[in-house]
């Protein structure tokens, strides 16, 4: 390709640009926020000050596209996990650790820190340029996208730039659907699950005297008089803890520090209380509300222009508590690479790309929306075979609390290293059944 244009320069856009740099003479990223490498929290990514966990599959993808990424992140100040391992509490009970330990230390950082590293590596590639401006529309030539329109930073008049391929990476509020609709195409059908999630996050100075917490996740599932909540503590760069308290529906944490401290004290394990009561807070409490999980099913479109793909949240954005967003965006970049390496006819719609992306979206959607069907205010849509899958999932979850092997297999799926179908292996099912119904035989289970 002579020129590829990426709309949006966040995680999905940067990863797509990295892939495109192997296939196009020139790659332009059009981004409406400032284009410096280290911009910190920015308006185009309003969720950026909230806790952002990078799943192991996402880290593997970053390493694939930017060899040495984790090492560079550690050198730049991401904490090396020497301070202990992660603890996961489910309804106040500490879950057993997974059997296998990760080979590579996990990266835990704030979102702006991670994004700055991805930007630095992406913009260091000679044929990639970030252009400050607001993407404004597409120009079609017959059945294909021929150009992109954008309004340069500080300007008022749109500029048109011709292109062989456009990537929509404008996030979950992307206006691509409107642009298609207004030009006689069809917008991709959207599926939503209303989750009404409420986040509040605060940073604290990490201090061993206050707590030895390294990473902790505490979740309360609804039922038996319990209210669904989730809290998290992450040790991040610059000797800080980033701490999250989240609720659903009318359970809304506020920006009030006392409210934040009370929630830590009343709803979560001791480490949360210790940090909130005795830790030194840095800055304000930041809140965020996400109304729904949503996906745009491009693969279902009968008519799709050639020269157009979409990646990241503009395709699907999930309940953030499962931490799938950035990893999905990175996996979409690998889908783009596989598509372009298959020597596709670029004058035809990129259906083979969207078919690959669908596998990633289906897997993440299955994990997050299935779990969210437990929430009292969520009433569907229910997948086919819901009751059976529910029964099986409950069995697995129960077993994972005490069995390292099952916990490991479950963790590989929830961290997107394995596809959810991996859990349907007979050996996993049989192990969970034995642990639940024939516990006296569990002594002979392989470790
Ligand atoms: C509260 C919360 C917590 C989260 N926690 C996690 C987590 O723990 N782990 C995880 O992996 N994910 C998490 N996510 C999801 C993660 O934030 C997204 O999945 C990820 O940012 C997707 O990246 P993206 O590049 O697709 O879109 P975005 O990051 O939303 O970026 C879109 C980009 O497009 C630009 N843009 C938009 N319109 C235009 C335009 N017209 N012209 C030019 N530029 C434009 C924006 O400025 C922005 O840079 C969380 C999300 C939320 C809401």
C-alpha cells in the first residue's frame, strides 16, 4: 500500500499503525489530542485515570510487536513484581493461587504510563506520523474508501488525504456508523448489554509501613444478601498504589474522599482499609460511569466498502472489570497482520479481517457478558444453553477456589491466553465434578 490512515491514536490505533508500517509506505495516525509522547491523562481517553490492568495475553502481544517492551517498561519505572504476588478474594475468601507461575513478570502500570511507552515505540518507526486533527468523514469512490477527511489542529477547514486503507480506532463513541449511513452504506448492527458500572479510583504513595499489598482484587458476587462490588489495588510506577472501588446501578461511589475511604473500610479486605485510612493520597478521587457493554458486528453487514477496517473499542467495548479492552485492541492488530499477510485483494471488503476479529470479540463478550448476567439489574440477552453453561461455570468457579489446576485453566481463559472453549475439555469437567461430588477421590487427582 502507498498510504494507510489510522483514525485515533490510542492503544488500538497505535498497535494498528505498528502492523501497517510493515505493509504501507506511509502510515498516518490522525489524533485529536496532543501528539507528544507522554501526554498523561487526556480528554480523548476519559477513562485513562481509572485502574487499567494489562492481561498476560495483551503483554504477549505488546512483546510481539515491540520486542523488549516489558524490559523497557521496567527500566522506565514499572514496578518489578518482587513485592509479592497477587491476591484474589471472592466474597471475602482468599482464592488459592494458580498452579503455574507466569514465565515473564507481569507489567502493572497506570494507563497513561503504558500508552506513553506504546506511543514512543510506535512513533519511533520511520514511516509512521501522527497528525494532530479531528477525523471528520470518509470519501468513497464506488465501492471503496478512497480518502479520509480531517480538520487539522487549530484549523477550521477539512483536509482530504487519499488512502488505500482506513482503520477506525476512534473508540467506543466512534462515528463511523453515522458516516457509513450518511453515504448510503449501512451502519454495523450494535449489540448492547446494560451494565451500569460505576468506578472510583485514587492514587496513594506506596509505603510498606502502611501495607504490604502488592496486587489485590476483591469481588463480591450478588446473591444471599450480598451486593455486587469490586475493588482493586495495583502497585504501579513511581512507588504508587492505584486503588479502585466499583459498584453497579444505584451503587455509585462518588469523588468524595470520605465516601471512598468508607467503601474501602466497609466492603473490602483489610489492605484496602489500611491504605485508604493511613496511606498518603495523591490527587483527587476520579469517577467514571459506563452504561453498557457494546459490540458492532461488522461481520454481519451485507454491504461493506473496501479499504475500511475497525479495531479496538470501536468494534467492541466490554465491562472494564474484566480488563479485556487493551488486550483485545492488541489482538485486533494481530488479526490485521494475519489479514494483510494473506495477500488480500484490497479492492474488496476486508471480510476476512472482520471474521478473525469476530473470534476475539466473541470470546471476550462470552466471558464478560455471561458473568454480568448474574447482576440483578441485567436481564439479558441470554445466550443459548444458558442454564447448562451457568451450572458448569459455577462448578468451575467453586473448584477454582481451592484447586490450583482448575484455577490455572480458568485464569488462562479469563486473561485471554486461551479461548473459552478450552474449559470444555473433558479432563477439566471431570476434575471439577470429582472435586464437587466425589471429594474423597480428589487425593488421586494429578497436580
Ligand atoms: C473505567 C474503565 C476501566 C478500564 N480498565 C481497563 C483495564 O483494566 N484493562 C484494559 O485492558 N482495558 C480497560 N479499559 C478499556 C480500555 O480503556 C479500552 O479498551 C482501550 O482504551 C481501547 O482503546 P482504543 O484505542 O480502542 O480506544 P480509546 O482508548 O477510547 O481511544 C480512542 C482514541 O480516538 C481518538 N479520537 C476519537 N474521535 C476522534 C476523531 N474524530 N478524530 C481523531 N481522533 C479521535 C481519541 O482521542 C482517542 O485517542 C477500561 C475502560 C474503562 C471505561
